[in-house]
C-alpha cells in the first residue's frame, strides 16, 4: 500500500487516481497508523517552498515520517516541490529544507530562450541503471516549476533534462527519491514511473 502524505498541499487526488487505474492500493492520509503500515510513502508539493515546508513541519506525522525514512529506510518519493523539500535550502524562501539530500534548489535564469516558469512536456534522460525509470524508453514528463535542484553529489543524480540549460530532474539517495516533474500528469510515462516506485526495490 502507498501512503500519499496529506499535509494540506499537493495534487494528491491525481496521484491516487493514477494508482487506482493500475489496481495498486494507495491512501491519501495523515493517519500515523496507516503511514506506519504503508510499504511506500509519497511526499507531494505544489506552490511555494516555504509554505510547503511550514505546512509539512506542522503536520502531525512529521517526526514519524522522518524516523521511518531515515531509520527504517522506508522508500519515499518527493514530487515537484516535494523533491525540492528533500534538500537543504531553496532560493525561493528562507525555511530550511529536510536536508535528507545535500544540496540546494536554485531559480532558472530567465533569458530570450526560456520563460519562467518552465511549463510543459520535456524528454527526460535517465542516468545509469535505476529502478525508478525501468521499462521507460525515451520518456517525457510534464513540468511546472521555476526552481530546480542542485545536489552536491553526482552519485544522487538519476535523470536530467534541458530547459535553456541542462538541469537535474530526478534524484535518489538510498531509499529517498524525488522527481521535479509531475508523473500524475504524464500519462503512460507517469503511470509506469509510479508503478516502478510501487513495486521495485529502492533500498540498495
């Protein structure tokens, strides 16, 4: 069962609907017993970094999820701002991130070639062999964002794409994963990625 963390932010119903189409059980929840029993966790996020961090830190399950992820190594997938929250800080605000992955989140530099926010479909380039992108050939995903992550370690980069500049759009540090794009809005490609997260092993 997948627990979609409900802290009052994010496009959570679309994620649940995508899993329902695949016949995979998922629950939108803030119930600590359900979160504890889930096999996987999803951390959504939409909008402003500081707003998401404050809402998440004020949730009733914040400390429990941190224990499950860092101590018990339960797999978690951050989506959009949910990915950005995994890092130490963001140029968008002043709140500290979770610091589960070292690095920061920076803003695109607007010029004649690109407009902010980056909005629309982009092809994604998986890097190395990783279970999150298995069975995905020339995948493309839907993006809506003005900021992107810059991890300190290249070993944690599992996919990139290009919008004016090459940027990181997916990361993995052990059981902690994140994607900048919206798989729940990305049709067959997003469905396969969400399925991969539900069934594959991410504790290596």
